[in-house]
């Protein structure tokens, strides 16, 4: 092997898959490189809850034997990934980030894991998350907080905290998370990787821990747009086991990069009002710089007005769906075992008791109409929206360690301000790294498009990557763990 283990771990997923297929490196080389980094980084970032070292090496050897035999290979053959600890695999126990031992070994395997297996990917471990996916900061009483690899005193956000931190620190080449209110886009934003919340219904939720069936969306972390396209192509599509999935052909996402430039005449909508009202100065500087870069690439900026009352309505409707359905899911268990929930999760999981059933039903019934109205009005003037992912710099772990205090609701509202409305509408959103805030933590812009426009979002992100170096930056191993 001509390259060091460390440098292999820093390659992109696409580079690694191509090198394994061409026999320039082995799958064992890639797995060993990641395991080496995990050993050094895990004490600092706490992004894993379990590492499958022996199983991954055995699987890597089997993958290498398949390469040597000349058998056909999947697009992700031999590449190690790691996923949020809420995707079921038959015979394995998932924690769901729970404080108590509330789960049994699974009797089924999540559809997305099955599809990644078919593409040849390996699984190197399961990742830290907010308890039961309820929490945008990444706090976890059982496993401890997942820390930001760029500044370990700061949050990696949540609830898919482990995915962002793991991919950013180059401990695995990609990751599955879940996004019910921003839980993939937010961790991606503060760790400097790409995070996709696809259109509701593009990816199967079968075998994924539920929180809110009306809003839960599997999501993907990757280092580049090309990596993200490879992962999305492997897992997208209708699943008979999940009636929420759309029956439509899966695009060839890799074709989005056949032409590296932006689409001719691309109109990027810049919403005024609500989404920018509470943006910090350093986040705004990064957003403005990314817009200048996109204009230089040929995009046209279009000012778009999305009334605050409209967005606030979407946010409230999202809250109704999530908390009503989370309470319905956790209610019986809360009655029997409430002490086993951490205080903040206990309060949030029970808050749906205050939401009348007719209000929840109305929120569901309104969604198709409001989605049509939003697409017809906003996207009549632009092709995609460009807005913040997180309006403020990533806070410290100490600043967000507020338990179930009243201020909890204020902090949650601020964190999901720019993401939750699109969970309600079911639109695709992509967090794209665009710089660092004054606390030396990454930030991003968010692209939001029409339903099933993921290929277009990926093409824009790829073009932006060609004129910026944010996705190529790698955090340095901290000397100590900072408590914030």
C-alpha cells in the first residue's frame, strides 16, 4: 500500500471505492485506516456507541476476496460506513440513545442497511445520538455528549450528532442519520460536511426507529456532493415495506455531475424576513460569501419574500405533528418507566398530551395544500432557495446543557428555526459547508428545492465545491477534551 493509513481515511468515499475496485488498496486497508482514527479520535469526540472492529475486518477480507475473484462489485464495495444507532439489523440490539435498556435484539433489518449491503458497503460501528432522537443539541445522559471535532467544547448538534462528527473527523466515509426537524442538516452544518434531508417519501423508514411518522425522514452525511450522490443512489426508491415511499423511478444522481457548471439561468432565491432575522453577523458573512461565489458561477439571485406568519405557521404545524406523534409512541412506556427517561426527553416526549387530536388531524390535512401553495408561489420566482441552516454559531455543550428548564424550549426553537418548516412541507434540504464562524466552528448554507429535486441540489453543491475548499478541510486531533 503506497499511501499511509491516515491519508486513506481522509480520501473521499468515491476515491476509496474506486481504489478498492481497481485493487490499488484493499478494503482491509480502508477499514484499518478508519479503525486507527477511531481509536485516536473517539476519546475526544465520543461519536461512537459501539465499534464493530472484528466484524468489519472479517467483512473487509470477504470484500477483498470478491475483488480478487473478478466478481461484479457494487458502487460502494468494501467502503466502511457508520450509522446512527437507530437503524435495526437483525440479531443486533440498538440503543436508540436510550438511558435505559429498553430494546431487544432486532428481528428485521432496516431497508436502507439492506440496500447499502447490496451496494457492497461495510458497517464499522453505530453512532451516538440524542436520546430517542429528541434533541437538537446532541446531549445524551447515557453515552455522554457527542463533541464537535473542530472544537470539542462545542456541540455537534443533534439528534444525529454522531453522524456529523464521524464523517467530519474521517472516522467513516459516510453515514445514515434521521431528520425530523433538522437532525441531519444541523449536525452537518456545524461539523463541516454535507447533510441531506431528502424529499419525504424518497427513502424508506422501514427498520428505522420511529419518532414522528409524518415527519421522520432518513438522511445522509457525506464529505462531498459526489459521495452523497453515490450513497443516495444506493438507498433511494420505493419500498413495499414502507407505504410512505413514493412509487417513482430513482434518478441517476451521478449524472448531475456530467456538466460541472451550474445549470444555465439558475435562479437562486434569497428569502428576506423570517429566515434572516436572527442570523448572527459571522454566519451572515459566510452566507454572503457563498452567494458571491454562486453568482460568479453564473447564478442569478432573486429576492423572495416568505411572510413570517407563513413560516411560523409551518413551524407550529411541524411541532404539532412531531410532539403529538412522539407522545403517542412513548406514552405507554412513559407511564410505566418514566424515571428511565432523562428529564428533557421526558418533558418533550410527554408534551403532545397538550395537543388535541383534532389539531393533529388538521395539521395532517393541511399539509398537501400548503405544500402546493408554497411550491406554486415561491418556486415560481426561483429554482432553489438559499438560506441559513443554523442561524447562529454552534454553542458550547455547557451553554446548551439546560435539562428540562423553561429555557430549553427557547434554545430548541432557535436551533430548528430554519430547518423545521421544511420537515413539515416535506421538501428536500441540503446543508453545504461555506465557512467558519468566529468561534472556529463550521457553518453552512441550506439549499431547499422542489419535491424530488435532489439531483439539482447536488449539482449546485458540487459546482460550489469546485470554487471553495471547505469540504476539503480536516479537523486536527485535539490534545485534550475540552469541557466548554
